[in-house]
C-alpha cells in the first residue's frame, strides 16, 4: 500500500486510533444502555405511583369525583397542584 516509512507509520497510527475509537464506541453504547435502563425503571415506577394515586382517589366511596373523572366533566380536585395526563396513566 504505502512504500515510504513515514506513510506506513501514519497508516499504522490511523489504524490504532480507529481501533481505539471502536472500543470507545462499544463502551459508550454499553454505558448508555445501562443509563437508559435506569431511566426506564424510573419512568415505570412513576407510572405505577400515578396509577396507585388515581386508584386511591377514584374509589366508589368518592362517587362524585369518580363520575366527574370518567365522564370528563371536570378535573380532579388535586389537579390544581399538577396536571395529569389520563392517557399516560393507562400505560
């Protein structure tokens, strides 16, 4: 390929850097996978907490709130503090 010594040295250096970059990419992909898993677990836990909250709030003993929620006639009394996406709670 290359005939001069400096060119061959440069080609070897480029090959070494390329190899190191491939190793670094593999390490970063593995690290990002574990970070995504941690993030997904946090989101799943938040969804479960939200589902438990809605289940506790919308009980038959609280019929007026339950019917208003199901019929879409108004927000939950606690929604003044935060906004709840009904579709997200179904996930």
